[in-house]
């Protein structure tokens, strides 16, 4: 089981690379203007539906594992919340595979859209936030805030690629486990 | 076959209604400021993953049918292009079911994003545009333009709900079949 997962992880990393989702150079990354020698774009996974499915399965395995530990590191959840746009793609795959309903938070809606939650939920429902890539964690934090404003509970966040620019620590300070 | 599809259509309409995706009142709809007594929001389908899957299957059936006619009403395509955000949810389901790669056009990207195409494609690839809801067709036309600027061919568009506010005619004038 653990070995299989490692193989899947490697396969996914290789596929992401083959799709051009990993580039080397000097990049300024996202909102934080952190400069980096590697640019990772998990969104290219949509070009290989099997890879998108594998990515969502790996996330499921991680969550199942984290929930099954004697001192569980992840909480039960009623809905998954994809962070637009990249996280939504993975969350949709996750939701279709697991049959768990999805919602999403429109933090900065385009055009005539209203700030708010898309999809149905009950007051007090626990939401698992799903994103594809995390750098400093700002989008995830904004999403968590909006979900909480709407009476959802947010305890856990899962992301496919952590750029390790301090996101985990920032989330932890807000009592979120990633 | 035809009867089954009708049943699925009815089931989907009923499910959309049950999810609160159909509302009656006096609404001003989207960019066009068309006023309407019915408000339809197919995005709530994400709250019922089975319904999202059925919606994408109905779209597949429509396309297969349109392609199989002696005078085919739909062209072959190499990729599906979801219109963010609503169309992306359906396009992801469609892509996962059919194993056809997905792309999407970022017409008005948020934050630091660049206008352009996400996902891989080859010059001259035919793209099928998928959207959840069409009113006057502006988002679809903008998407088609950006895809064509990037050397993709766009001939066909499929939408789950046509509000019948002139979109089909506007698309036809641009040689797009919907």
C-alpha cells in the first residue's frame, strides 16, 4: 500500500514534468513576489485526465491515512471546497470519485458575480479545502475566511504541491492543518 | 435509447430544481441586463456529484448523436475547453468520463494570472467549448476568440442550459454551431 502510493507519487511527478508542468529558470512566484528557480504548474494535469484522476486519488489516500491514525491528523468533512481555479479542477475530480458534494468560495468574483459560496451546505458543515498549489497560503486563508463567514467549519486543507514558502506555518497559526 | 435520454433529462431537471438551481421571481440576468422571471443556476449540480456526472453524460450523448448524423451537426475535436468557472466544472466531468484532454481560456484572469490558455494543445487542434449556461453568448464568444488567437479551431459549442436570449443566433453569425 505504502509502496504503491510512492509509485503513484513518482508517476504523477514524472507525468507533470512530461506535460511541461515543471520549469527551471528564475521566476517570481504569485502574490508574494518570492523568487524561485523552479516553476510548478499543476493545472497542466487537465491535459491528461488519467493524471488528474490519479492526483485526486493520492489526495484521498492522504486524507484517509490522516483520518485513520490513532491521533487523527484530519477531521471528518461533509463537503470539499475547491479554491478557484486550479483547486476546483482537482476538487471536481475528488468529488466525482468519492461522491462527496463540492462547494466553492468566490472570494473575488468576476463581472456580475457576487462574493459568496457556490453550491449547497448546511450551517456548521465541515469543509475540506482543496488546492493545487500553495506558496504562502493567501488564497487558502481567504477561502477559509469566507467559508467561516458563511458558518462552515474549516479544519483541514490539502494541496497537491507545497512550494514550501511558509504556507504550512501561516495556516497553523490560524488553527488549520495542511 | 432516445427514451432513456428523455428520462435522464427529466431526472436532471428535477434534481436541479430540488437543489434550488431554479428560482422564480424577477431577475436581471448577467451582462445583458435582460430581465427574466426564471433564474437558473446549473452550478449547484456540484452539490450532487451523480447529477454532475449525468449532466456530462447527457452532453456526450448529444455530441455523439450530432456527430453520427449523416449530415453531421458537430465536428470531431481533440480537446474540450471549459468556460470558467461554471463550464469548467462540467468540462472536467466530461474530460474525466471520456478521457479527452481539457484546456481553458483565461479571458479575464484574476490577480497575477496572464490572459491565455491553460493546458496543452497542438496548433490547429479542434476544441469543443463547454459551458453550463448561455444567455446572450458573450462569454462563449470571448472564449472562442481567445482560442482562435492561439491557433485552435472552434466549430462547436455545447451548453447545458440555453436561456434563449439570442445566443444561438449570435454564435451562428460567427459560424459556431451550438
